[in-house]
C-alpha cells in the first residue's frame, strides 16, 4: 500500500503521460488535423475580434472626443484633397449628414493624412451622416491588427497555441476594442507598427541562416574577415513601407522606424559574430548597414511623401503657397510649424497623463459619457461611457512580463548565456513605442496612446506564460502545474473583459455597476 507513495516522498514524480496527454498527442499527430487547426485558429480569433469591434459601432451617433478633428478632416480630404476649416455647429450638422459647414480655406492640422484617408473610405461608402461609416475603417483595421499579432506570435514561437493566445488577448482587450470603435488615428498607427515588426521578424528568419551558412562555407579552416552583404531582403523593404505608413498616420511611427534600423544593425552584427566573421561589428555597421538603410528608409520616405499627394496636387492646403512657386519648400515650412506645435503642446486637459504614469494605469481617457437619461435594469440612474481602461489583468501582467523578459535578457547578456531571440522583439517594440514619450514630461499626452504598446505587452505576456507552462521535456508535474496556472489566468482575463465590455462600447449601466469598475479614484 505504501509503495506507490515512495516516489512522491522521495521528491520523484511519475512522468508517464496521462491518458488525456496520450489522446491529445495522438490526435495532433495527424497532419490533416494540424493543418485544420493552423487555419481555423486565426480565423476564429479574427472573427471574435471583428464581432467585438463592429457590433453596435454606430453608437453613439455623435462626434466623440478627437473624432471632431479626424472624422471631419477625413471628409475634407475626400472632397477637397486637403484638410479645410469648418464653420459653426459643424459637429451637430455633420451628424445629420449636412456638410455645408465645410469651407475651402486650408486648416492647420498636426498629423499626416494617411490615417484620415483611410477613415474617409468608410465615410465615402456610407455617407457623412453615418456614424457607422465614421468608424468602420478603424474597426476593420483594428480587427486585422489581431490577425497580424497572431502571425507575429506564430513567427516568434512556432506555436499555434501561443499565437492563438496572443490573438485572443488582443481581441478581448479594452484598449484594442475602444480604439477600433471610434474614428481616431491610434488604432491605425498600431496596425502599421505591428505589421512592420512582423516583416522584420520574417527577414530575420530568412536572412540570418543564409548569412551563417555562407560564412561557414567560405571560412573553411581559415578565419573570415568579412561576411556577405545582403541586398536581396524584400521583407526589409516591406518593413520600410509599413513603418513609412505608420509615420504617415502619426509622427510617432518614426520612432519605430529608427528602432527598426538599429535592430537590423545589431542583429546583423550578432549573426556575423555567430558565423565566425572576424570583423563582425565593422562588417555590420559599415558594409551591411548602408545596404539595410537603403532598403528600409527610402521605401518609408516614399510612402510618407505619397500620403501628402492631395496637398501637393491641390492649391488650397494650409501653407501650400507659403514659398511662392516652391511646393517642397512650402511643405518643409509646414512641417516646421507642426514640429513647433508638438514640442510646445502643454495645454491642460482633465485626462492628460504623462508617460511615467502609463505602466501604472493611473489616468485612462474617458472618450464619451452619456446615457444618464436612459432607464436600464429597472433603475433610472444610469450612465454610459466609452473609456480607454484596458483589461487590468492583461495590462498589469503584461507590464510584469515585460520586466521579466528584460531581466532575463540583461542577465543573459551579462552571463553571455544563450536566450530565446524572441524575447528581444517585444522589448524592442516597447522601447520604440514608450521610451520616446518619457522625453516630453510637460507635453499634453494621454494614456490611450499606449494602444500601440499593447500588442508588445501581450507578446511579452504570452512568452512569459509559455515559460510558466513549461517545455515538453519538463517533468509532467511541472507542466501540469504550469498549464493549470495559465488556464486560470486566461479564464480570469476573459471574464474580466466581459465585465468591462459595457464600459468599452457605451452601453447604459446602473450607477453602482459603473462605480464597481473604477478601481482607482483616478479612473473616474
């Protein structure tokens, strides 16, 4: 009777697979089933994201927060080719489909046109009086962002399960949902940023093995001073196009473009060192570096310039004729004015949140408050809100996971021990989308800017949860405990998203229900 207990008393465990594990492994050994899962998983996650982002998107039928700029500018671009000024009561008239308040004089706007051109597609399709039309472009792009995050996680982990988890977490997160359901630029920016990072990962997976194989073949028994310079890197060009599009939505996309260039140089240098190239730092910087620059930056610049085509091809845009007969000089002056505006923007706002507050989630943005007059659930005291509070569990666990990856990454560098290269991708993404904002502590900025950080926090969380779940070679009891932990965390995240969903889409709820969501006084 006591014999079966002896292994446990001695600290040893029975690592034989359970019946469930044997059944699971046998089921997954079928290649046809694996192909079905690999296709079905991203489709289902993307469909879930679409439902959460598109259902009821026309509510509220009023201009919300900064839609007052981007939605009306989008229509002006569609009509005039440039952003023009609007007359009195423009918001109220626009909501009825009356665009008579649109004038012809060019308006000073501080963001490039691409995001507004994309919003304009929905307005053109459904009419300016359709709030569905104002927002459908951002909803579609936000849905596609979930698919891109799935592909990025799949590329990093080669695991359908990890990729599905990453897509699921972004699909149900409040930041992604809210910024997909209103006509703002930040959700569009997020899509192009994550797409650009995905293309960089694809480039790494295809070029680094070729570099190491080539250097090994050429080296033989003698050291190799120089590695091969790779010009045929289409994914770098695609990354330049995507990040150029990001910069064409908001200038903050340029931070990610710069980070991409640094990432290429560093990864090229490390790959050359692994390949045995003697002068690997010089080789990466002075030989491959210029080639990578010419593949990345001109493509981005071309996209950015093309996004201003409406301003160039018409004569009414702001500062269009500031320098007579020289459109490029006028354009440069306009950009100088935009830069001065961004640097000097220090006006107070009740929902302003400096970047140091973002990891702590101190001051989310309330985009819309209404519904007080609508009875709900048997009470007359109701409130409807659209707030940028993310799923708190995703957010705080994501921040903790990013710290965990950073610690492991730094420790690996210090000890010169191998570490998963996939850890670097979320860290690079977070550095590019967060650290630059710390340089502007006085500037008026908002918590919802972190929607661009959210995919990388989620990737960090998925990588950390993967470590918790344990690798296949780990002892069975270790895997079971880790997998149970992951399942509990995911279930809690989904339940918490269901709890917060009414506040993300503006549904009227009882006052007490709304108060139950405000875990900090600063969330009100």
